[in-house]
């Protein structure tokens, strides 16, 4: 299959301004930029009409609820939402049912994506411990051989620091990436919102920032001790950003991300018990939100993710402390990202790097670049399209979003994976 995309403005994850350039694709690769290679004959031509051409987005934290929770979502529904919103690669945390702690579950996920999926790439993240129970280490070598790109215990607690050290030693020996969500479960208790005035006003049990920072301090020490390449997921507080900044300055093999909703929402958005704003880690203060934005801009935070967690309606109708945490994020990831550019948090090229180039480099994935010889995972975006967020119209099966009614711009007109048009508006 050969394809020519003409009249598009290519956005490279280098901070450079978009440039008008034609792209030539063949056999799943980019074979020419600006000029066609000798003998090239296009079987298909797409006129991008001066729209933006970006690398396909890589979402490093997206729960697809498959296997195990079909009432919430499945691979078919969520990969459709992904490709229609410009996300070509999805990294799945290990807390499926059953967990991704054995090769059979990995093979099941790949099989279901092949049969039911909408061609988005799915990369399972293996469990650090068997059953995510936090006690016995999983067989990381076997999981890695079957396609797991990294290892995590998701939000499940480990039995103790010794288990964590052994897991990180094992991962370091395998040269595997460890993903840690810093959270001290004892300090978290039964909390559900940020410790502050909003929690006090609403009478809700709170989660202090030290539940994150105390765990993060210990985790950084273990990185220094074991040398394990470690990615810290979904940071939420200002102090965490500063701790990561200092650890990076010491040369530790550390990277980090935050969920994109943390860059727009604070604990005040809970309003009067809006369970769609219930997240773990919780939405924190405006000071924390601004520090996360600053960390994203200066490169302390390497990546953005949706932290996609689709739920059925009933999961959010319970009393606030009993409702299930999480936001359905695939349908708003790109629009929120473009809003960061509008609000001058960082330039478009740097923003795209946080969603493409950096995730690809950290997780060892194809894609993330537009260049000759690179895999042809591309999206074409109309930056001028205007729309109002209506969660009932999400492609994802999960409609749980606090962004209903927000004005957005930017929509995907084409998604290409391996040089094939998977979605066209």
C-alpha cells in the first residue's frame, strides 16, 4: 500500500514550527518527506487541506476493562474511541480481571484486539506481583517475552519495602521498566479527596499530599539503591514535582507523567459531590495544578496520559466516598492537550513530544516521530473545528467525565496506523 498526504502542516516533536510538507508512505513506513522517492506511485492521495499532521498519540495509561469488566468497557469500544481521537497506541495497566500476571492473559488481550479491536496498538503492562497481591513476584521474564513492555502493581499495595526492593532488583536484572504510582496506603486510609478546605466543607475523608510524597521519597531511594529504570505515574502534587526534579538532577534513571485532567481541575471542581471529579490520586489545589504545569513545561514531567478509566453509570451514582474513582479520558485527551497550547503552558511541538516522542522513547515503542524510515502512525487534525464536550456522545463506552459543557477545538479527520487509513471523519 502506497499513500501520498499532501498540503499538510507537519508538527514535529522538536519544538519547531509546523511546516507545509508532503508525506509519502509505503509498506507501513514513511518513505519520503517533501519529495517522493524514485519510482514512487501513490495508490491513494489524501489532501490534508493545510491541517496539522502529527505522530499518532501514545497513551501510556488507559484501562480498557478487558478482560473482566464488560459492563464498563471492552477492547472493541475503547480502541474505536482511541483511533477516532488520534490515539494509535494504548498501554494497559495490569489490573484487569484476571490481572496481567501470566502469559495466557497477555495472549488473550492480543487475541481480542486482533479479533475485535479497531487496529490501535495495545501494549500490556505486566504485574509486578502475582495477582497484584503484593507478596510473590511475577515471572517478569516470561511476561516480557510475551510482549509486556513494563511492570507495575498499579494502585495495589506491596506487602512491604523488601518486596518492592526485590521486584526492582529483578526488573533491573531484566533491564525492564518499572512503573510506580507513589501512594502510601496507610496514609491514604479511606480518603477520597485532597486534604484541604473543600474536604472540610463537604465532610469527606481526605488524602494528604504526604500519602504521595512519603511514598515517592522511599521509591526514589530504592531507585538509587537498585538502579532500576523507573517511571513514576500520575503525579499530583507540587512537592512531587520538585522531588522528581532533584532526583533527575542527580542522574537517577527516572521519568514521570501526570494525568491530563490534573492540569485543568482542582479539588474545587468537586463542587457539591460531583463524583465524575473523583479520582485517585485526588484533584488537588490550584498551587499543585500550577506546579504540575510548570513541571510539564520544563521537562521534569516527561509525558501526559489520559488515565482513562471508563465506568458504567451506576458506578458514579453511589454516595461520593463509595463511588468508583476515575475519568473517561480518551475522547478529551487531544482537545485538552491543545488547550494547554492555547493557555501558553508550552509550545505545540513540545506538547506533542509529551504525547508521542517521549512515551515512545521511555517505553520502547514504535512511532512518536515523523521522519523517513519511521513507522507510519499518523493523524491529521483540524485545529479550527469547534465543539462542546458532551460525554453522552463519547465514543468510549464510559461517559464519566467532568468536562461536560467545556468548549474545545481540534478534531481528528484521519488516523493512519502502519500507513493504512483506520479512521476518516
